C-alpha cells in the first residue's frame, strides 16, 4: 500500500523572484471516339508531364490565388479510367488542363486518380478507403494555401467516379465532428455528373453496366470477367450509397449529363439510370457515348458547347455566390412544423438598426438546435450566407470554435500561433464584417458559469446573433425586447402527428390514435421521435401504444422512487416533460432488451458511459484501460470489458463500435462517429444520462462510479513518469472533463461516509481521487485539486488512521496545494506535522522524510526565512547525494531549491554555477521540456538578469515561455510566472511599453485564474506599478502600489520581504 501512496509524494523546486518583486520559477507537482461536328484539332502543349496511370490528387491549373472567387474544381474518373486519359480527346486535348483554365482563371483544377478495380471490388471497405483517400488528399491540398479550407468545391465526375464522390460526402457527413471532414462537406457546393449510374436496380443491372462500360477496353478476358463479378457483388453497396446521398445532395447545385449514343450497340447509362430526380438537378442530354461524354476536342467544338461550357457555367455560379461559413451537419432530413418560430426569428433579426440578438429558449429535447439549423439553411439559400455556428456550452467551447473559424477566414498573411490571438483576430473580423453576418451561439445552458458571453457578440450593425439554451436567465440577453425572446414549447398538433408518423412509419385510417399519443407525450419532439422509433421497431399498431406506455410509466414510478424526487427538483413544467422523455427512453431500453440480455456487454457499456462527461466519450479511454495492468478489486468489476477483444486478446475496434451503433439504433446514444484519430466517439443526451442513473439502484450506481474512476485513474498512472504526465496538453484537458464528471458521481453516490461500500474499495477509490487531484495540479487547477485532496485526507484519517503512510502523503499533497495557492501559513502547519510523523515512522533519512524537509524549506523561503531555509536545504541536499545519488530527480530538486536560496541572498556566482549544473543534468535525465527542466531554465535566466546579462536572460525566458504555453497551457500558473519574468526583463531594459502590455495581460489573467489576492497576483500588481511609474503615469502607479501594500500587509504580514519592498517603493 505504501508504494501506491508514496509515488505521489512530491518535492518542490525552488522559486526565485526578480526585482521588482517578480514571481519566480516553479517545479510543478496533430477508347472509342464519338464523331465530332468539328475536325480534330492539334492539342495545345501540355502544361505538365502527364501523370497517366498514377494514383493521387494532381493540380492541372493553380488558379489565381489573389482572386476573391478562387474555387477548387476536382475531376474524378470512373471504372478502369485514368486521372489524365479519361479526360483526354483522341487528338491529345486534355480539356481540363488546356481549355477550362482560360475560361475560369480563378479556379484551381485538380484530377484524382485511384485504382478503380479495387475501389469497386466486392468489398465495401475498398470503396470507403478510396473515398477517404480523396477527402484526405483534398483536405491536405486545401490546407496548404491561404484561405484554402474555405474555398468552394465543385466535383466533376465520370461514370462510377460519381459513386466514389457521393460516398466521400456521406463519410464527411458521418465524421463531421472532425474539422477537416466538415470543411470539405460545408464547402462542396456543386457536382457535375457525366454518365453516372445513380439508379441501378439490382445486381444484374450493375453486372450488365460493368460489362458494357468495359467493352473495347484493353483488358484481358480474365480481368474483364473478374471486374464484372466484383461489381455485381458490390451492387448492394453502390445502391445504398446512391440512396444515402439523396439528403446530402438536396443542398447542392447538380448538373447531370447523360449520353444518348450507343457504345458497342448499347446506351450504357441511359436517361432513367442517370437521373437523381432531385428538384435542384439540371439535366443535359449529350450527343456522345459513355466513353466520349467526358472528352472535348477544342474550345470551339460542339463537345465543349454541350458539356464544357455548362461546367464552366456551374463553376462561375458557385464562385459568384461563395462565402465562408461554419455549420454543423446534423440537420434532420425531414423538418416538421415550427414555421411560426422561424418566422419570428426572421422578423426579429430583420429589424433595423442592428446588431440584433434573438434568444430561443426551451427545455431539453424541444428541438432548439434543429430550429436554429433549419433557419440557417433557409437563410443560407438566400442573399446572405455568412453564417457561423458556435458551441456556447462554455467560454472554452466558444473560444475553441473561434479558433476553428480563424482557419476558415484567415489569409496567407495571418500567421498566428497563439490561440488567444486567434480568438481576438476573429472577434475583430466579426466586428468589421462587411456584409450581413449570422452567428448562432448554441447550447448556452449555464449563464452563471459563463456570464460574459456578450463579450463575443460583435458590435456590428450588420450582425445577427441567435442564442439557444434552456436556462431561464438567458432571457436577460434581450431584456426589454419581448419580441426577441422566443420560447420554444411543444410542437403544434399536426406537426407532432406528422413527426410521429414519420418515425413510426405507421399510417392508420383513424388519426385520433396519433393525436392521443402526441398529446400524452406533451408534444415533446424528442419523446415523440423515440416513441415513433419504438413503434416502428416493434411493429406496434398506434392504437396499442398508449396501453403499453401506461404500463411502463406505472412500473417506473413504482420501482424507481428517485424519479418522483427528480420531478420535484426540476419544477412542474420541466417535471412533466422530463418524465415523458424518461418513460420513452425506458420503452426503447425494454425493446433493446428484446435483442440482448440485461447482463450483456451493450447494457453495461451504456450504463458506464453515463458516468463520464456526456459530450464526447472516446474509445481511446477503453483501449488505454485495456492495456494497463489490473491489480485491484475495482478492476475486477470491469472484466466484462475484455469482451471487446478478439481471440488473441487484442482490442477490437469493430466489436466496440458494433455495440455503440446498437445503442444508437435504439436512440439511447445521441451520436456515434469515428473521428480523424481513428477512434469511435459517442455522446449521450444529458437527460438520457440522468435517466440511466435514475433507472438503476444506488448500489449499481456506486459500482459504475467506481468503474469509471478506475478507467481514468489507470490511464493517468500509465502515463505518469518523473512526476509528470507524459501526455499532450489537449489530452490532459480532455481527461480533466471526465475527471470533473467523477466529482458529481462521488457526491451523489459515494461521499465520505458511505458505509455501503467495502472498505478496501474505498481505499482504492481514494487512491484514484489522488490521481485526479494530481491531474488538476498539473493543469494549474489548484482549487479543484484542493477539494479532492481534502476529501481524500478526511477519508484516510477515518479509514487508515492519522499516522498511516497514505494519510501522511495526503497531508503532504494538500500542503503543496496550499503552497501553490499562496497559503503559506497553512502549508507550514501541515508540513511541520507531517515531517515530525515521518521522522518517527520512517526515519530521518528516508526519501519521504527528505521530501518533507525540502517542502518545509520552500515554505520558509516564501515567508522570507532565508537562513533557516538554507540550513535545512543544505542538509537535505547532502543527505540525498549520499542516499539517493547525485543525479536522482529528488537530489536535483534540492540543488534547484538551493539555487533559489543563493539567488535571494544575492550570491549570484554560486547560484549560476549550481544552476547550470542542475539544468544540464535535468536535460539529460528528465528531458528538455520536462516542467522541472523549464524551472531550472527560468531560474538561470533570473540569475543572469541580476548579473546584467539581459540579452541572454531574455532569450532563455522567451524559450521557456513558449515551451510552457505549448506544454502546460497559456493560463497555467507557471506560464504566467514566465510572462511576469519576461515583463520584468523588458522593464530592466527600459522597454516600458512592452513591459506594460505583458504586465497588464499577466495581472488580468492572474486575477481570474489565481484570484485577486494570490501572492503571485500581487507580484504582478507590484511590477505593473513600477512600469507605470517609469512611463510617467505616477498617479496610477501610486494608487496601484498602495493597493498592493495594503493587500500584502494583510495577506503576507507587515514584516514579509515582499511587503517591505512594496512599502519602501511608496517612499521613493
């Protein structure tokens, strides 16, 4: 047990401070020719070496990148085609390269080559692979040029190349959570289909098509026969692809060209087979056969007039109407009712003058987002299409969306690497947007945690802002504007019945049954949707549904007493609707149980997912847990996870995704997608998550709370090395979301005095909580870490006793958090207590005892007790050298601490000598970007400053700052320390304006992140006051320094060195 606890016990590196009063450094705890009317002409010289037979995406014309209408045209050949020869006339003219660029010079024209025999084999995966290859290659091409990701796209497809493009857009829709897929989907505006077979009826039809289209091709008989057989086998996939594309194609401009001449005695793709029958489809009969429909002899030929000129027209029309936008791709294929709501939104956003704000408010599941998306769709088709969809769940999610928007609207000269700068850039752009602009802030459900959302609203007379959310307080955004607050209640009668009939596929002569059902469900769209799904899957007549509904409702109310408590907690309106939704989910769950047992892995997975953050649960969590060793009782509860492995005990992505899809089919998961990281991702509606908790007993919820915590803790253990999580910042932040969800699980089902849980499980769970606190500390979230550490300490005192090694470790960790919060007296009290106990239990030279001594010395330094600190540090250093060795990380920490002591005593040469030694050893032992190595770099830079070596110090400080931003995050306390130190260097170099800019940024961020009274915030205040004084802003400087002295006197004490320095400055 002691090993579990002791690995957390961390030493603290020395922190130095630069004058004036700078916070110091810390060691913190991504063919046959058609007869032409024109005689064959000599082809112009080719601009490129012909890439015939090659695979890949090749540029034929770059286009004028400085033209606002720059557009991407992508040509895709068909079965046994070629990226060059398919489009080349018998006279040698490759019209996409030699003719079209002159007609539309602003277009970048590309051609995609692939092995069509493989793509259209009997394997569905092959078509998917080639479609993904097209998306990936196109995305990479587009990201390599300025504004590339926002350019409109026009596809030109021949034969089965059209099927490949359709499949690519379907995949882009399914994976639209990935920005690369989404930008391809959002910016695809038009497709030209040339002889594309959309409507093959059966396998025989596709086999006939293959045989006819390959006639005359230079293939051996075996190859020809094999292709025909493969296409016949692939016919279900091809037919499904065409069917799935219908919804994707409704928003596109589509030009369909179909052949009227025979090839070897037959029209390969006749008019009936070539049509999509969409209202937005324009038809063009062409006097050509299946092979010559895509070949043009010259710009003056009849072929160009019949095909080329119309493709030119298609590209021009798209380029004229192109504008950047960012919209989600989850609009339902059938939108019911809400015409009055959309009309109200439009009227409120059309009033003058602007800017306009409209709030769409309603309880969960009413379809707020769907209404907003439908409004965007209608407005996008109108004269104004500059629309951006923003996730307003939190300020972080808004900032994240703005960062994505930056990539859409930036130019080649806008090269910003700092995320804060990117957000600021987008805000400025929106404020000066030259045309009508619509911003949708979706899911603004917690205004108390994100009260400053209006800071992101552009003060632009041409802007319109639509906010959706469920919280009553979001109405304050449009206070006094009654027409701009739109309440979204249940669907109207007719629309509700239409929605039910659509999802249930039930058509009964007596419409009263449908009316009774939707009335009983409170006209709630989500409840109606799920009820319709249950009716359809179970083949239930509408007239029998309400009897089943009543039985299930009674059973839930009888067997789940928490449900009535839940009703009271949410109030009457929310209560009744939520109950209806929960009952509907219970019905879907019961139907799922008709396919799997309650003890099945699918049910267990569903329940476990409800104990994570519901917005994004990645398969990666389960894979990493599967890889980790399992040595505790909680892990035994998770043995069922092994059912996601194959016969060789290797993780099976297929089995895991299979179960997610099953749950999604029964409307129990909100979304399932495979992201660019190749892992499956799932999300749950928050009310589904609540329902899952409520329909289980407390004992079962306790078990799943333990399971979720174990998965996360095992991942954190696996990636922890040298007192540091070896994970990218983004991954640590992602894990923190799920760890935060564990806090809610703990308070609801476990807590300190939970007698129902076995004591050994409690001990293991507190160990998991310690890992969670460690993650929060690594992210600089010390307040969150403190809450967990207090819980852990209280539990261990009760379960293990006050002198158990685990309890002592918890005391040490809590003291470290107090130290990071600037609460040095509280830290000292705990450290003295823990040191004395460690000496008695472990001995004076035990590594844990030495950690305690080093921590106490660091606290004394913060209190200005330099001589006491030095004496203790020298003792710890000498003992560690002898016991642990001169290069042990703990020994290096002691050396670093002594460096800071020498520094504060003005012993610069000793500080430099020891500091260089520590830095070089840490680079070699820990790595150049380990937080402790960065701490040593910062300390050395501070020493150089005091030796007057300003340029060397600045170079090192800039390096440390940039590395910390990337590794720790821009608002981590250690990053703020680096910014403060760099501002101090600017100050000492007389660069007042730079020092002021950086100082103001540090002070404002420190107030928000650390608190207005944290000692580091006071150091930033002190430094800014000095800067203002040097700029001649004496009155402001005096006022700020007086405030600093008052706060330091109260918080640090009258005789603290920092207080004395600030007081002396007032007298100068």
